[in-house]
C-alpha cells in the first residue's frame, strides 16, 4: 500500500491534473504532450538541470520514434543534427560483414546522443511551453494511489519546506530506484534476467573508425563501436560483471578493442583519449502491470533492456507517446480508452524487445562463452542472416523496430 497523505497540519496542498516524476526522455515527453494540449502538470526531478542535460546515455533512435516526436512537435531540428545510419557491420571469422538494412527495408536509424534530446525537451517544456518543473527536489513520496485523489509530496531543496501536490494521475518516469518503484504494492510482479556478463562502456575522443556501428564477436569477448559525432566514438568491451574500470588503463583498452574488432579487410581503429569508463552489468527487468491505481509507469521505472539491442530510450519514448496521448484524451474528452489499454499495449512491445535482446546476446556472447556448442550456434545464427533473405528481413525488422502493432 502507498503511504497515506501527510499529516493534516501539513501546508495546504496545491493541485495539478498530472504530476510527472522524473525528467528523462519519458517524463519530459509526457509533460510536453500535456502542455501542448493545455493540460497543467508538474514535473519533479531529483537532479539539477545541468546534470540531466549532460548525463551520458543512449544514442540510437528508431525512425518510428523520430516520427512520433515530429508528430508532437518535439523533434526540433533532430533530423538535421542527428546522423542517419543505414547499415551496420558484424565482424567475425576475421572479416567484416556489412548488413545494409536500409537497402533491405527502406528504414534507417538515427544516432543522436540522449543528452541532446533531453536538452531540447527541457527547453521545449520549460522555456517554450511554460511547463512547471522543480529540479533538485528531495524525499519524493507518493500517496493515496488507489484513491481518485492521489498526491505527491516532496522537500524543496532551497527552503527545506515540505510541499504536497494533489492530482488526478501520477506518471512515474523516474527509473528503477525512484519513488515510483518504491510505491509499488507487494503484488506487483517484477521479472528479471541476469546475463552474467559486464560491458565496459567507453567514450573516446577519437573520430569514428567507420561510418557505421560495428559488432565484434570474438573468443575473448564482444566489442562494439558506435559513432557519436565527428570526433567522438562510443565503444563497448565485454568484461566480468562488477569489474573495476580502473583495471582497464588506456593501453589495455585499445589493445583489446583493436584485437576484438580486427578484420583483415578493414583498417585498424583510430585511437584517442578515453573520456569515460563505466562497467555496466547486463540485466533486464519488466514490471507487470505498468499501472497501479492512479500511478502509470513509463521508461526505466517499468522496464529495462540492456544496451545489447539499443532499445531502452526507444521503449521509453514509445511509452511516453501512449501515456501522454492517453492522459490528454482522459482529461480533455473524458475518453479512458488509451489509459485503460496502456499497460497491455506497452508490454507487448516491451516483451518483444526483451526477447530480441536475449536472442542478440546469444550472438554477441556465444563465441566467448567457453562452450563450443553455444559458440557454434551463435555463428550459425550470424551466417544465416547473411545467407537467407528471409532471416535477414526478420532480423532487420526487430533491429529497426518496424513491426506493426503487436
């Protein structure tokens, strides 16, 4: 059960139709959709504006998601600034194997760092659409979610005063460790999958070594190359879960990247200064359902897909489109259809992407599993993609997120 409303002697409550918890892509998109429809809302964020605008995160955006942003007036000049990717490359058997998915499907990916998208969404919400947002709030708590008048309380970081806001709906867009997850009832089902591997996430001050994403399958571990602009490249190296980033000095990192991404028919990688090193333990989770009374979860508060398939930000924005549109329909027209079907509609896509992540992990990590059977089946999957038009089309559909309504 969620906590009851604070003591009756608390300061008088303000009221907003919607309180959005979290100013990531999902929360800001929901807030912008509400503001565009003239619906008042409040966004609460525990970090500062400068922090969320610089926080390193994903960078691959599906074409369908960009179209969704454009339809809602939120894409700005993203299509002009972002890089348009039409192919990727798998490196195995000592060679590079180009996979031209746009030639096959007519669809493409955009590469646009999440901090740039968040910066645009904050500016649109707060500066252009006049949306109310409080940064740096503390001790956020959700109350009375099973009632028709839920509330959110928080502490102002400057005055130290406690504030209470009543609302009709709460949009929980604050990740796995936020107050929305803390407010879930005991009967909520959380499914979790541990891959048992880590990825060393690296940001290099170095021009991309290719104009496409590279996936290296190697007996010593997976390696990935993701362009992030003319002078920056994101790299990944498979490592033990919980590994210490400090155990990966510059020389070791580049030696492993050169070895695991080596292809006899391709030039060596362009090296540069490492700006960031983090170890990500690969795991997935799904919360079911995504609605608890008047609390609607979106993004990482509801599900996580390891960066194996570059789906996390895309799923968060898919959620936000459905949730924002559903809230507008309910609050302006009294139409509850979107909100009633929200959880089921989101979870169909969530589980589809979860399955693809697990399938792709078998390809990426099979060769380094130490199991000859897993290594052999991983390479069989890869070779089938390049030998069978049907297999290639099926892979492209999942990789690009172009499947129709599930």
